[in-house]
C-alpha cells in the first residue's frame, strides 16, 4: 500500500487517523506494521508518538500550518 498524503484530509479525519494508529500501537502492533497498514510513513508515526509522549493539551490534535502571526504591533512613523 502506498503512503497517502494525510495533509489532504480534513483536520478531523487527520486526528481520527492519528488516534486509530496510536490505538493499534498501544495494543501491540509494531509501528512499521501500523505504517504499512494505514498507509502513512514510519516517520509520521514517530512524530506522533513523540508529540504524545511530551503531552500538552491534546497532542494529536491538528495544528495550524505556517508561520505564527507577529506578536508586535506595527508602528506608523
């Protein structure tokens, strides 16, 4: 099975995919086998596991892409 670009999925579907992959890994499936089964890369699974181990508010939740907005207000001269 070829890997799919999960970025084309809606954010809710991305989160559901991450949760399902983590569930099968927690139940004993090896990450490489989960990657083949779900059509995602092993590196993506590694990244998800790292985010989950670091915790935080809902670590498998989809995040916004791109550069964060500027915190400083522009001043006119």
